C-alpha cells in the first residue's frame, strides 16, 4: 500500500502540475502526501505510530513526489508537521477512525500556501527543523488511493479516486497515468456538474446512469482529453492501447460495450488514433491542446 500510495501521489502530482492551464479549478500543490494517526482504524494505529511516528491529528508525510516542491524543500517521509507560518496544527486524537482532524489541518496548510509559500515547523526524529515550502500552481483535484479489492477509478468533480486493486494492475507509471489522466479529464471537462444537472448517476467502470448516448460521449471525450493530459505531463500516450488490452484480458466484462461505456475494442482503436495525433504534434513542436 505504501508503494501504491507513493506512485499515485507521484503520477497525480505530475498530471496536476503540467495541466494547470487546462483545469477550471487550480491551487497551490506541493507533491506531498499527508496522513494522520486518526484516519486509521484503532487496530492499525500501533503500526502507523511505529512505521511513521504519527501523533494524533498532526499531519505526517507519507510520500513525496520526485521533482516536487516538497522534495526541493528537503521534506522527508516520516516528518511530522507541527505548525505553519507560526500557527500550530491541531494535534488532538479520536477513538474512531476519521479524516476530519487531518482535513482541518490540510485546510490550514492550503490557506497558508495561498500566497505561494509557507514556513513549516517539522519534527524529524528527535529534532525539530524549520522548512520553507514553495508551492506551484496545479490542478486542485487531489488524487486518493482507496484500499479495496474492487477494480475501479472515479472522479467526483473535486477529487480523483483509484482502488488499490486497479492501481496494482498498472505496473508502469505510464499505464497508471492512463487511468488517472482519464479521471482527471472528467473533472477538467466538468462532467460531474453536467450529469448532476441532467440527473444522472456516476460510477466509472460500472454505470453512469440513464442516458447511455451522453455517457458514451463523455467517456470518449475523457479518453481523448486524458491522453493529452498525460502526454503534457511527460507520459507516453501510446501506452493507452496496450493498457486497455491488458485490462480487458484481466477484466473480461470490459470487452463488451456496457451501459454508457464503449467496448474495450472501440476504446483501443480510438486511443491508438489519438496517440498517433499526439505523437505527431510532439514531433512537429505544436502545443498539446485537446
């Protein structure tokens, strides 16, 4: 899980940083994935404390994306954030697993970074250090790994989610970028708002709702824009077709057209053509604009 968390964080950061100009919702991003003791169930907390020295609601660094502002600032996995710009993070604790305490601290950090930088007081081992963190502007849609044996990825207009089972099926970061880029594209294209307006339900690899012709178009648009997003982040769009072949071999139900989703064969043919166009644009030096 730690490895998958780090990969999703790394690929998500690159996608977000490379595509800020295309995203309707942007904000400061650092490439730092934070967690807290209180988000874990009580039976997991002893391991969380032992592995990461977590302490209640205080944000701890779970992963740092290569080439990110967090890496440049010298932050390390296992660091505990104590304060930002002189304001203490809420320590607290709770007996039930909850994300609320960490969420409040994340909001405090985001507010401090709104001007582009912040001063962090960090506990590292037995010592305390001051770290200056400089954020960059990126797509403000956090990427989240869900521990689950189900195969899914989805976007809700605010975040991008991928199950650990789906992430594990993507052994190359270029393959993982195909999935995450597709979901980010749903947010970029504001599909959540559109289907909310027409009263349609959502579910990525399952059923978006009751208007299949509109849903198929949304999926095809997300496939196309997703390839541009991943190519702009330096990933290979030609990995999309082999990835879909692998996915349909592992998940046979994807081979046939589903309610609101093209068949894997249709997707493979389409993404091959889109990838060829993108590669030609790259070779000629033209901007990659979907």
